[in-house]
C-alpha cells in the first residue's frame, strides 16, 4: 500500500519511521517546513515527498497536525483523495474534527476516522521522532457509526503492523471526555505545579515524585491552548473536580484532623486500585 503522512514532527515523523521500519508499504511525507521533508528523505524515513501529483495514489493518509490544521488540510484536499482512501488524523481532540470531516468524507468518496496515538514526549519536531515511539502503545480510533467492519479492520491492522500494541475503537464524545482526564488535565496540573515559589529551590531536594509531576510542564502553548479550548467543558469539569478534592485535603490539614486525612488518603488509594482494574469509581 501507499501511505501518506502529513506533518513530520514528533508524531508524524515517528509514524513515518515506524511504518518504514515495521512494514513494506511505500511512505510519502509532507510538511509545511521543507527542511523536515528533506530530513525525512535523507534518513530514509519516507520514500519521497507527498504532493498534489501523488496524494491520489495513497490508500491511507495520516494527518498529524493541530485540529484546525487537520480540518483545513482534509477539506483542501478532499477531491484529491482516491475513492475509498482512509484518512486518519492524530490530533488530541475528536469531536470538532470528526463533526467537520465526516460529511466531507461522505461527499467525496473517502473514509475519515478520527485517530489519537497514545504516545509522545515533552519534545517536538522531526529530530525528536523515533521509530519505537509507538511500540506497545494504544491507538484510539473514532470511526463513524456506519463505517464498515472492513474499513475498521484495515485501519486496525495497519496500526498493529506499525507497532502499536493495541487499537481501541471509541466515539468522539467518549474520547474527549476521557482524554480530558487522562491527558489534558495532567498537563495543566504539571504546568501549574511548577509555578510554586519553592520550585526555584528544588535542586538537591527532588527525586522521582518531582520529576513525574513536572515532566510535561513544558507545553507547546498554541497547540495545547487549541486543544484545551476545543475540549473546554470536559476540562472545566476535571479542573473543578480536582479543586474540590484538593480543598478536602487542605481543610483536613488546616484542622489538624488526622482521621479525616487518613480517610481521604485511603479513599484515594482504593479509587486508584479500582481504576487500575477498570472498575468504576462510582461504585462504593
């Protein structure tokens, strides 16, 4: 098959490298920065540049861009995709992208599936991309309800072949609700956590806990702003819930109430165990 990869930064560059290393497919790459295309060609991460002259040959087109960039690219190239091509994005939110692009795909004879590879680092750019970034990771896919089993299987098989350990199907709504908690909230917490005045004195006093909580504090501000605002109702719910929970700890410590604090810590431990087992925390 011919696979087009649009956006050769950390996510798209790693996708191209993984495809080249783990499959026999032809990989074509495009980036708004010509230097990224040249770099990808130089190290053999792509077989050539993706453009107007060959985008119609692609069986899959994987678009690794900000949500609005995904929307713009797919709409601008909707009539160039070959009939039956499967177009998948790699953005961090799904409702806006899928709402805009499901009908575009229907009108132009290709398939659009919202996608989100559950892997990454705090760095960006092709120079930080690597072929093993997705090894064992989960790929989330949000097809339309009417998307055929055959199309779903083709997409699943491609990502498993690429090196992902699991492919999970979801809906755009479920994706954004859960990702608001598992991905977006931790980035906000990390970014806010390092604003403590004591952060300046952490050298020599910090170990794993500090590193774990501060690892994703460095954010690509334009990208994360777009993601947070597109998913704002889910983000607001998570932030407000966290503030309410933190206030309980603060109140117990202010009151020197050991029993209340023990109960809060025990409840957190139990909820963590339930979450790890996949048991709803709404059950008491």
